[in-house]
């Protein structure tokens, strides 16, 4: 049974939801990016809101009981959204090596792909990013007007910790260890790789999202990205904007149901300016 939300989004009662999963791939400068699209199987409405989920930088440890982003995509799809997930370059089944500016290219290509998908409402194409993926989402949304709404979860305001060459080298070695930098000669230039993080820094771009709405979510107990970064981004952002600090939540907001419920409720209240 479908029900209509007051901003025009459609939502389906979650019980017995049939969800269609479609494996996809697309090229970004010869790099193959792999992903999936989740569609309500019998929604009866060819004009559904669409959402792209952007994962963060992998940390090398995974819980076999964790349903991951597919589980999150199914949860949101059951509310009447067409949802796209994909692996940024260097992660999962996608090719390439971890590079933050390359991630921005991947997200733009993902928007290009979903923009052509049958059944989406192009006035309701949203991006929800987590941590490093949230930073990329802010940067991309600032430059791509096709993105209607953005939810930033646990985003850094900047990447100052990579400003030191020694620390950047340490991070590259760690990224090699966990397998997101795969080629021995990558990056060809450490300085250029580091400059990408300065370019992406969300504090430089968050104001440019207006007049499209942004929701900033952060955990009060985040030990990876300090909650102060959320307040910095909120102060720099222009209206319409909201901030929600999830009490007691840590960095992995994806697994906190309060975050998803908060995001879904926000979608029912926002209006395009």
C-alpha cells in the first residue's frame, strides 16, 4: 500500500515489500565502477524519489553479521525510494586506487547513470554520504545542480591531518595494507594526492549547496571525526539547513537506526526552494 508524504515523496508500507536489485557498472576514465540499484518491485508509480548512498573510507575491519550498504539500501527502498549504491574506486569490486578527487569523479558519474534511470523523479535526486563519502558528496553537490537534497553523516570539515607529508605517507601505507591503494606506483605524486584533500575540504563548499536543503548528522561520541566539525559545517552552510547530533552515537552512523529514521523524517518535511 502506497501513502503520499506531504512534500510529494511516495512511501510504501514496509511489510512484504518486493525489491528489485540490479547489478550495474560504469566507466570513469577507463576505471570500472561497480554498484547496484534497488527499486520497489511493484510500486505502481514511475516517478519515485532517488537516493545515492556514498560509503566512507574503509578501515579494514568488517563484521560478517553487518548487512552493509545493501541492507541500508533495502531499508530505504522499502520507503518508496529508488536507491543506488556503488563502490568508489579502490574499494570492493571497483577498479583503481583510492584517490579523493577520483571519488568525486565517481560520484558525478553515478549521478549521470542514475539520471538516465527509468522511473526516477529528477526533482528529487538526493545524496547521502558517510564520513569521507559525505565530504565527497558535499563537494559534488556544490557543483552539480541535479542533486536536489544532501544528507551529510559524520563528515570532516577538512582533512588537516593529511597536511603533514609524513602523516600522509603513513596513511598511504595503511591504505596499501587494507587494499584500497593497489598499485605499487600509486600515487604518482604525493603532493598532488594530498592537494586533492585540500580541494575537497567540505568547509570550502558547503555554502554553495544553498538554496538546496542540507541535513548534517553527527554522533556526539564520534572518536574519528570530532563533533565540532559538524558545527563548523552547519555555521558555514546557508539556509535551508538542519543539524542533528545523535546523542551517544559513534562514527559508524550507518548502523544507528536513529540516523536512518531521522533522515527519512527529514525527507518528509523539506521543500525545494
